[in-house]
C-alpha cells in the first residue's frame, strides 16, 4: 500500500492545550483534533501507509487493529475530502 502524507501547503495548524486546530487554507474550514484523531494526525508522517498507521494506533491505545480500523478509515476519508492528505 502507498504511504500517506500531509499536504503541508494546504493548511496551518496550532496546538491549544490538549488539542490541535488545523485550518484548511483553501476554504477556511477548521478541524479540532483530539484523542484518536490527534494521534492519527501526529502519526501521518509521509513514511507510513494505512497498515502502519493502524499498527501504530493499536500499540498506542492497546486495542486490536480491527477495532480501530473503522475510525481510522473514516478520519482518513475526511482528511482526503478536505484535501489535507495525499496517498502516494
């Protein structure tokens, strides 16, 4: 599977307490990332593919990959639709 990378030219981000706020520069849409979403966002480094993200999340949250897979898929789809990530 291909790696997933952030489109750093498409957003700005800032940390506020225990969350990260990401703003899409094209349309001004904001995302408030906490908990699992923040963990996924932080793991997207351009070197990991879907399977590696799922494995890292499973290790971080001590949960089976299958349990996390639905949330991971949904969040990645949201990021793709917002054009904040690419899969290459």
